[in-house]
């Protein structure tokens, strides 16, 4: 069989896959989503043209099978690459880029600062003595358990009169008592935090804070929800590294996938050729 269509049907679908997963995973999707989707739509338009060529080949070419195979694989590659890219973006790179776009606040004192002044912050480095007050933790349950606990100064009570900084987490506290076990709650070296970026979770954390206000008779005017960490930068770097690792795994895995199906197609098409040849021989003998 001709090696050129074999190589073409490995690298052409793989190239389309690489383009789609790349534009949907990284900065282009985050800062210029319209451009990323434009590339995907352009690839889709090329695929439609390839489908038209396959239809034409079915009528005009004596051996149209590679054209049909190419159209099928390219369409599958575009769809899978786009979906995989979106998954990588939302799971890893979107949080990374969002945090990178926000401010870093250093030496913040929960007893003297209010949440309204730090609505554009992503990383919080709290002053010495600031800690989680696990004795005032509470929760709100909606399928998952949304746990909250105020971050307090060394004095124990904010001078501002409002508890605006809250360590939070899912399914890491008791539903019957004040028992907060989220993030680095038990690490005595931890006094830093990463802002929660999950828009779907924030309303439930807000409800948990409202219940905490009612239970402990405290005030939270502009609550900011954070995940308690010893080294936030290490956590953020892990998002990026994990995302890149999965991206490379997808790229290499799809190449193997393309090679596998080309080999299957070679075997199938060769078998069809032998059947047709045998059929012609039988006709000649008759």
C-alpha cells in the first residue's frame, strides 16, 4: 500500500487535534476567547471541505477509502481536541490565569483590615499571629457540606468589628459541631491563603457565613473566602504543572491513537483488496 496516505492520515488528524487542544487550553482562550473559538471554527470549516472531498472521491476515485477515513479522523480530532482543551482550561489553567491577574496582599492583619478594601486580591499573606478560629466555624449543606471559619488576629477579636476573612472548604467539617478541618488548618506554619475562584460555590459559602453570624452573634460585612495554605505559590504552580503534564499526555496519547487506527485501516483495506482480487479470479474462472 502507498505509504503517503498512511502518513498523511496519522499527521493530519493529529495536527488538527494539537491545534484545537492548544488554543482551548492556554492564554488565547483566557484573554481572547473569541479568537480561540475562531480557530476551532476555521478547523471545522476545513473539515467540512474535507468531507466534501471524501464524497467526491467516493464517486470519482477508484479507491476512496483513505479520503473517507481522513474525514472521519479529522472530525473526531477536532471534537476531542476542543473538549480536552476546555477541560484542561477549566480544571487547571483558568484558575492559574485568574489568580495571576489578581493582586498579592502582604502582611495583612485580619483585625485591622476589612474585606471591601481587598476585593481585587488573589493571594493573601497574613501577619504573624493571624490564624483560623476553629471555635467559630460552621457550615451549610447543599449536597456538599460548605465549611467556613473566620480568620482572626492575634488578639482574637477584629478591631474593625467585622469578620471579613474566612477560610473555607468542601466536605471537611462536621455537620453537628464546630469542627473545621479544611486546607492547612492544622499546620502551625500556615498563615497564607488563596482566594476561592469557584463562582458556583461562593453563594453557599456566603450562606454558611450568614448561619455562622447567627450562631455566634458576630458580623461579616464583606466576607472574602480563601483556602488556607502554607505556600500559596506552590499550590498555584502545581495547577500549571499538572495542566502541562496532562496536556502533553493528551498530545502523545492522541498520536498513538492515530497510529493505531491507521494500522487498523491498513489491515482492513488490505483485506478488502484480497477479497476483491479473489472475487475477480472467481469471475474469470467462470
